[in-house]
C-alpha cells in the first residue's frame, strides 16, 4: 500500500493544537518513507512512548490516519501517513 507523508506542525491559530500539512512527496511504501528518517520512530496509539513524547493525536486538526513521533537525540517531531487509494 502507498502512503502520503504529512508533516505535523504546531497550529498558528490555537495553542496546544497541531495541523497536518502535506509535504509534497510522492506516495511511497512505508519502508521507503521510514528509511529516510533518522532517530527512533514510535507510532502513537500502538507503541509505548518514552518520556518526552506526547500522544497528540486528539490535538491534530485534519488528523492523518497514522501518527508517528520521531525522537532524534533530544529533538522530537511528529509526522503522519495517509493511505493513497
């Protein structure tokens, strides 16, 4: 199955919320998407999250189908995946 990756950024319109923004990459299989990511990847709602990673799924406007946290050293960022039909 192919997925479109989205970036999850803090919302400019409301505090403590996030927005999913398409990153303009071509749809890819999950292995290809994650092969380009450095750091530890955790799927929210599936994996046990280490300290410093928050389950933000309910705080995302236009929430993608799958949400992941990436911890690269002390930096944490979030991405999402939507299936392409």
